[in-house]
C-alpha cells in the first residue's frame, strides 16, 4: 500500500492561536505519521518571510515541503525555493490603482521571497514600504494581499476583482483579507504538485483547512474542515475535525487495517 499525503493549512488549522499555537499533541501526531512512511505538507496563505518566522517561533519543521501564498511559491525546509509562480506582466499598476480607488486598508505585493507594502494612502505596516509609483513599476508578482474594512466589503471586492482582473490574479477570501496568487493558482494545485512529487495516488491524499481560501484543496481531495470552518467549507468536506491528531489517528488506523488484511 502507498503511503498517505496529508496537506494542512496553517493558521486556524495546524496552528490554533487560541491554544497557544501548535499543540504538542498535533506535533507528536505529525511526527509519528511521517515516521510511518507518510508525507505531511503545509499549504498556507502566508508569504515566505512570515512563514519562516512563524515556523521558527513554533519550532515546527516536521514536514516534507511547504507551499506559501496559496501555493504560488513552494519551498523546502531549508527555505530553498522549489518553484515560484508569477502573474503575467503589465497589470500591476492597474490593480494597485483599483486598490487605491476602492479604499483598501493596505496593499502588499510579494515578489518571490521579497515583500513590499505599497503606499496607497492606507494604514502603515511594519515592513518595507515603497511608493505607489514604485509599486506600479514591478512587472509581475507572486502574490498580492489587501485588506478592506469589513468581511462584506471584501466579499464584494473579491467578486469585482475576479471580474476585472481574473486573467491576472485569483482572489481568495480570508476573512476581510483577500489573498491573490496568480490566475489559475490555488491550494489544490499545490497539493496536486506535492502528490506528484512524492508519488502519492490521488485516493491517498487528504487535506484540511478552516477558511474559504482552503476550499479548492478541501473539495479536490479527501477534505476535512475544522469545526470552526464556514458552512461552505464544511459542506465541501467529507467530515469535520477538531485537531490534526484526529486525522492522523484515522489514517494510521487505516494503515493498520490494511496490514491486517494483507496478513489474512
């Protein structure tokens, strides 16, 4: 029997901040899951720098690869980039103008490992800030993240961005943030890449998330939704769970049953 691949979102899924981060129970579950010959990958909307920082903070490296920015960038555990998907050229200035005109609270552009807060007249961020004109000169991006005042406005803006810029970016809702990897890029694509990389058949691929930006991977594979997930995510999932350990126990039980069947 082939091993399993478990692909997990980070914030709110593996790392539940109300519990202080990644619990020891989940850390141990992932360790024994991998020790049994399975693969575990992270698939997060976080950018490269933020991902590396929080993994260091949580002292968690028990994974086989990490997909950042909703799978626009894949890296190994040393931080080396395996791939970097980018938008087509020529529309960065146009979409920045849209963010500025619609009152986005901020606009952050990611170009590979580098992140830039573009001055669109919104709230300041504790990161490198470039002028609006400088942002418009960037030819193509790996990801863009913007924030609006309310979830309702973000929903409306995401629909409008999809209509106006759907050939350029893929707007993914994350509360009142909108993550925008290149058009055609989503978390399901990252999981499919991992399955091919580790030679895991589709039927042995499991995913878990807690928000609408996890919808593609939860719907495409054996999906699990955290109990805190929105109704649309829970509807797309095969079942709801409260911990990563729960999924690991399920899959490890399946492996033991398979071994027993083979002996019979």
